[in-house]
C-alpha cells in the first residue's frame, strides 16, 4: 500500500490516511460565531472526500480575539450545540475532525470586536490606531481562555484541538521578535517567547486529559524583518515536543497589510510546491513527534516524496480542498492529476462578501458550460 494511505495515529486518534485539511477562515459562521448548515455541509463534504484529518476553521477563544467577520467561535458554552452537530455530521461520514483555537491579537479589529486590539508589546509604529499591551494578569486570563475553549471542543465531540501560533495571530506575535519586545519572562530569548505556549498546552492538557490530541500550528520562519527565524522555531518545536504536544503543523509567513507574506499565488509547477520543505527537513531532524507540512502542495508525487523522504509525516492542504473536497478520493482511485486549484486566492473574496469561501474559477466554469 502507498504510504500516503497507511493507517496511522496521533495520540489516541487513528487516521485512515496521511492527508490533512489545514484550517482556514471559511466566513460561514453566524455573526456571533455559531455553526451554520453551510459550514456543516463543507465539513461533511471533506469527510465524504476521505480527507484523513479535518482541521476546522479559525475559531476565536474570546470575543476580543475575532479576526474576521463570520468567523467560527468557541468562546462561550452556547456555541457547543452547533459544534456538536458539525462533529456528528463528520463522524457519521467516518471522518476525524479537530478544531483550531486562535486569538487574533493585533489582527482582531475594533470594528469587529468592539475592543481595543490586544498586543504582546505596544511600541511606536506598531499601528496607527490604539493597541493594548497584555499585562501578566492578562496573559493568565488568555491561558485560561484557551483551556476553556478546549473543554468546549471536547464536549462538542471534536477528536482533538490545534493551537494556532502562525501567520501573525496572537501566539505567533509572542514568538516573533518583531512584535515581542517584552522585558519580562515572556520576552527575550526563544524559550521565554514560547512560555505562553507551554502554559496553554499544560492548561489544556489538565482539562482534556492525556489521551486527547493537542496539536499546534506554528511558523518555521516569519519572513519579515526581525521575525522568527528557523533556529528559534526549532528550539520552540523541541520545547513543545518535550512538554508532550502530539504533533506540529509547520507553516510560515506573516499577515502584513492584510495579506500573508510571502505570497501563496502562482503555484503552477512541482518545483514551486511545498515551499517550506527545507525548513520542515530541519525541524524533523530535531523533533521526534509527527510533523504535518502545509504550504503549496498540489501534486500527488510531491506529497508522496515528502513522506517517503521523511521530511513530513502528514501532508496538509487547504485551498485545493476548497475547489475539490473529493481530491483524496480521486487520488486514491489512481487519478493522480495535480489538484485543480489555481492558487489565485479568489476564493476568499466571496467570504468577505458574506457568501462563504468557494472556488470562484470553478463557479465561473460551471456557469460557462
């Protein structure tokens, strides 16, 4: 059997293959973050398409952490019932689903939350509008918010949780020297900048128990001036692995000016795919836990080689599944044509318009046929 279709485990969670749907903002929740039928349909399609593990949505753990409109929330118990309906639909179709826990920090706009955005450090030039620096007490409250969100996730039937510390959201800001200029135990060298991550991990573990999978998504590099570098990300990954985290999803880049840099567009050949693979190779050498690699993977052959060469244990994709939720079924049948995704990022515009994300190109093709 092809290694990509082997059964494997992350903690107590057994997965039918090595393909992961990377979390994204779908723009399909209600204004207050509740699950909708459209979001359930999206997750169900991924389960029917036999994606090994679905990581659902960027879900804010506090109201002041909402980064985008119609974003899924997990900040209050009232949201559990809708989340239960979503996990039940996935499980009814033999899928596995975890939820990504996030706080937008600097990227949570006041016009959405009604609150001044929280930042790791407030310094001149950070923003043109006011920002509020997290005090030590505020850090403790944030740790508790992530743990409470994980409690809700377990109650809602999720198979695990993923802590979001990539792309410039709050925990990513803690890791980044460009944003973390603190002089206390949460700033300075990489171990201190990772301190809140270890505290969140321990707080979640106490709530969910030892058998419940806890993953993290983190940057390999920030790709911004004075951002997180590879050497420090390896150190952080080691600390997390030693603490007991079950798997790392490795990404990279920072949201600046409303866009993720470096650009994710124009992936039209195999040599442009898996743009964090060299960083993954370096992290994998140092860390013994499962490594999930995301970043421009579009071809079955590229995915196969990454796993065969031991660069990654799991292959994570997002935009290809927006166009083809049944992509893994297609590859499993032996139709190994590359994913049809054009990497044009047009899929997010309808999300901002309140329609939820979808493949604009595919929609145009259907109308033209």
